């Protein structure tokens, strides 16, 4: 058995381990752009390879697909638990469902992955399970063990509030949706719930569940089609009639009191299009598998070290 590599940890190494604990999963491009923005793909991969050789992180296939994703490995979790997270009771660190967790990571970070408003806080499901967060009233979790897939917390107003994220890869029973809608309906701390769903029919089921016991609040449930999110991310538009033409990015930015960036007057049509294209591509790297596919052979060799 070969001796495991013990790298000298850089600041970004620890940040990557924490990121993979919080989100459970990431694409190569997500790690590269967030943590190594000035490095080339090759240089970023070489940095990650140090952690890979030490089995602090690992590369895995995503639900049997040819695409590869990066996850926390056992030594990485042990390092966080023993050195940085002494009080955590967590014994798990692996994704529950690779593709579900990848969509959640991309949805909760979105166009705020590199820079978010000061008045907003991103909280992952893992953090909700493991930590007590001051701005979240713990009473909302006393009656249930269930947690949203993530939260956006907003503190701009006098009373903090949250927008919950629900990514539905597999459908639940009507009874389960009634319980979920009851939970959100009676907890006014949740101002909205953003659902990523596979069809308008599921949105209708959830609306029906919300209305069954007169628990519905106007504008509480907001729906994005999964196929739209997979290609457009935060530029995907809601299918609610009341939110027609509104993207996830616009919706969340407005909650912070920010307006969409507009092209300055006087720009040519081509210049305006280029500016729009840049804005459109803001967060596409979160679901971008490029570069790693070209290194499949190298990745197989590294995982066998």
C-alpha cells in the first residue's frame, strides 16, 4: 500500500474542503473559478490533485453518467471534523443523490457564487442540520426534522426573512406535499419557496396541496422548470402567471433592493448583446463539466493511488 500524500495546506485548500462539506459536490469548473480564478485549468487541476492524492477529496461519476464531480473524501472530512469543526455531531459527508445535490449547489449559489449582496446570506441544508444560525428562529424546526434544500436569508428589512429552495428530482406523495406546504404556510419566516420541478403538472399538485387546508399565502410558492434551470440557471424564468418574465436572478436581487444591471445608453446593438451574453453566462460554470472530461484517464489513475 502506497503512503498517502500529506500536502501542506494552503488557505484555499481548507476553503475547498469546507465548500465540499457545505455543498457535498462540485464540478471542476466551479472549484476552478471560485477558488483559482487567476489560474489556468491545468494549474487548477494540479492544485486539486494534491488533495486528491492525499484522499482529502475524490472524483466520482454522477449517477452513472460519464460526467465527473468532486466530493469530500474520508480524510478531508476527518480533517474538518477534528481540526475545524470540533463541535459538529455530523457523521456523514457524502452526497445523498449526486445530481440532486449538484442542482442544489448550482441553484443556491447561482449568480452570487463569486459575489453576493451584503444583506443576503446563503445557508445550505448541511448547515441547517448541523448549526444553530442566529438569524434563523429555531422554533421553526421544533415540529419537524425536515430541512429545505437551502435558504437565502435576507436581513435588509427590520425583520429577517428567508426564501427556501426545494429541488424535486423524485416526486413525493400528495400527503407529503400537503405536509411540506403546511410547514411553509404557517411559518411566516419563509416569505417564498422556490421550487425546481420537472413539469407544470407537479406545480399544479403542489398548489393544490397548499390550498387544501387554506394554508396558501399569495406568492409563497414559485416554480422553475428543471429543464430551463439546467440550461439557463438563474436566467430561467418562473412559470407562475404572477411572475411571468421574471428570472431567478431578478427575483432574488429585488429582495435585496437591487435592480438588474442595464446596458448603458449609447451602446451599439453588438455591444449590448455582448454585455447581455456576459451577464447570461455568470453562473453557468457551476454545471459545466468541461476540462475534466478530457482528463478521464488521469482521473482514473489518481483515484487508484
